[in-house]
C-alpha cells in the first residue's frame, strides 16, 4: 500500500513537471520533480526505480548543460542499480564495483555526459 502511494506521488510529480510550459522559469521543473522523487524511492528500497529516475535526471541535467549535476545523477543511478542487483541476487554490494566504472561502456557514457575521467 505504501509503495503504491509512492508510485502515484512520483507519477503525479513527473506528470505535472512534464506539462509545464518550457519557459525560462519552468525549465528546471522536471529536474526538481525527479530530485524530489528519487530519495523517496530509495527510502522505500525501490532501487530499480530510483536508478531509472536518477538516469532520467542525469539526462535532464545534461540537457540543461549542468554537467557536474548530470555526472552526479549518473553516478547515483549506477549506485542504485548496483544496490538493486545486490538485493535481487543476494550478493555483496562490493562485488558490483564502485564509482562510474572504467569499462568501455562506462567510458562511452561518461563521454556523452562530459564527466571527468571520460576519454573518447
């Protein structure tokens, strides 16, 4: 029941932010709504959703040319993804690595977002 309410609140926040006109005053509304929704999902231990919304936040911050905030949201998305995997597989969180990773896929993603440590 609590999780259902959380989903409905998140959907409402995202819907309201999405229908706002894209004026200079409201262009950060989606980012704000996402920032507000992610901690609630994490607190409810819905790490899959928290990861998806954090990635969506990273894309939105990137669109607004807020590179450091985009990279931070990208890192949080990956952290929540690892937490979800660890919980689902009952594996130690440490076995899934840390940080933004250094494999080819993560280097490419960091490059797209302009994150430090990205090499083309």
